[in-house]
């Protein structure tokens, strides 16, 4: 059965750590860095569970700063 | 196949639109303005209107919109965007002209310009970011601030006896013969973002086709002014803002949708 797998790239320097992508992700892929910050001091988003990503782009659609690139591929 | 193997250009399903340039946006983390800027960039790109679009920016947090979306912009005096848009569109009827305005800009100081441009049926699109507050100047009460909502100028909550009722100005515009499309949307979920994109696209199309004035209200958050986290602000918006400002199409003379009721779409939100 074909399965869809996804992946995301997050532009961590654009990220403001707003948490909206984390809340929007239906697959619990994303979290904010608990300690590490970017150059502007924001706790940026990262893929805590990358293998769960289904490439739905919900995170990217709600991101106010257009930080997220989404990839999706069907595999057999 | 591993996670990293998927990250190939041919598998991209979403990326920052090219017209949203690389400048870091000054908006607070989680601000709805960013999402709507992104949609405008996507739509102008998809409609191939980059060289034909002129945005009229407001006074308010979106005053720097020209810094982010790579189209032509004019910065209007506070509330005067629909008047400026009127002139620009009449002198350049082949251009896609839209205003981008907050609730302080559109529904307070610019009420006259808004109503008269819509009543004249100017062939423009009006994008209205209703976050119920003057975000830019420090969170003062606006005409659309909800009853009981705390702002820096209503620290105990808006009082009807003192401050009047929240103004659903978009509903007033429905009654004007000059408007062809009036809708109220939001950008708090992926589904909502998609619907707002379709709405703005329709508004831009109407403006190009000379159908009259289109109004897209985006019920928005100002998490800084509301003193909440962005996620809390979205929840608060759904719970409180949507009661006074229900989501859905209010008027569409271009594409009337007779099946809307059957699908459960609110065409005439109850007030
Ligand atoms: C003529 C004039 N009066 C008042 C102001 C001060 N002022 C700047 S922005 C603003 C209101 C902004 O609120 P809104 O339009 O809701 O935009 P937001 O920042 O919430 O997006 C006001 C009153 C001004 N710049 N010019
Ligand atoms: S694409 Fe979908 S599943 Fe993947 S991280 Fe984004 S929201 Fe989560
Ligand atoms: S939505 Fe965007 S800005 Fe906000 S945390 Fe996620 S990637 Fe960062
Ligand atoms: S003050 Fe409010 S409207 Fe302005 S950028 Fe911050 S969150 Fe957005
Ligand atoms: Mg406002």
C-alpha cells in the first residue's frame, strides 16, 4: 500500500518561537528548543519526532514568518 | 527511504513564496499579520500579478508591509487607504489595487473613507485585519474591541454604557450596493488559512474584473496587546471574537452559492 511520508526544513534564524506550528501539527513532530536560542534569542522550532511527519503542511500554513519548507513523497 | 532522502526539490509541497522577501518581519512572534502577508505574496505570485499589483498600506503595525511583500506599495495617512486606493485604481484601471488595514485604521479614523469607497463600488479589494485593538500604539481600545475586553484604555474591560457597542463594520458594508463580495475569515488553523487564501484570491479577481468593492475581514489576534501567548490568543479568538464576528461569507454577488446552506456554510451569520 502506498504510504505518504513527509519532512520539514525550518529556517531557524527566521523563527520567532511562537509555538503556532507546534500546536498545529497533527503528528506531534515539532517542539520548541527548550534551551537553545537563535541569533535573536528565540527558542526556535525543531523536529523532535521527524519520522512521524506526514507532510501535511499545517505547520507551514500557520507559520506567520514563513519559516517552514515542507516535503512530501509517496512510497510503496 | 530516510527522512533526509525526502528533502529534494521535487518533493516540495510548501515553501516561502518568492514575493515574500527575506527581510525579517518586525511583527511580534505569532502575529496574524505575518500569515496574511504570506497569503498576499502567494496569491499575487499565483495570479501572475506581481507587476500589476499596488498595495495601499495603513498606519498600524502593518505600516512596514512594503518591506516584506515585493510589489508596489503606497503608504496612506491613517485611515485614508480606501481614498488613496480610489485614486490609484481610477488612474490605473488595469492594476490590481488593494488596501490592507487594521481595525483602528479602517473602523475608527477611516470609517468615512471605508464606507464611501465601498458605497461608490470602487474596484478595489479591502483586506481588514480585525484584532480588536490598536496593536501598534500599545493596545488601546478600538471600535471593534469586545464588550468586557481589557485594553490599555479600558483596563477594567470595555463598557457598553461608556464606550458603546463593538462595531461589526463589515456587516454594514454588506448593505451597500457598491460591494460585490464581503466575507469574514481567520488564519488560526491550516484549514482557515486555506479558506482565507481563496477569499483574498476571489477579492483580487473581482478587483481586476471591475466587479465593485470586495471586503475580506480577517478576524485576527494581537497576542501582545491581548497579553497572551500566540496559542492562547488563537483559543481566545475562537471563543470570544467569533461570537461577535462569526466566520463566513456575508455577501457574494459574483459567485452566489445557492448550495451554501446545504453545506452548512454561514452565509448570513446571526448577530
Ligand atoms: C492621524 C493619526 N492619528 C493617530 C495615529 C496613531 N496611531 C497609529 S497606529 C493607530 C491604530 C492602529 O490600530 P489598527 O489600525 O487596529 O492596527 P494594528 O496595529 O492593530 O494592526 C493609531 C491610532 C496616527 N499615526 N495618525
Ligand atoms: S508537515 Fe504536517 S506532520 Fe509534518 S511537521 Fe508539519 S504539521 Fe507536522
Ligand atoms: S510557527 Fe514559524 S515562527 Fe512560530 S515557532 Fe513555528 S517555525 Fe517558528
Ligand atoms: S502589537 Fe499586535 S498587531 Fe502589532 S505586531 Fe504585535 S501582535 Fe501583531
Ligand atoms: Mg488592530
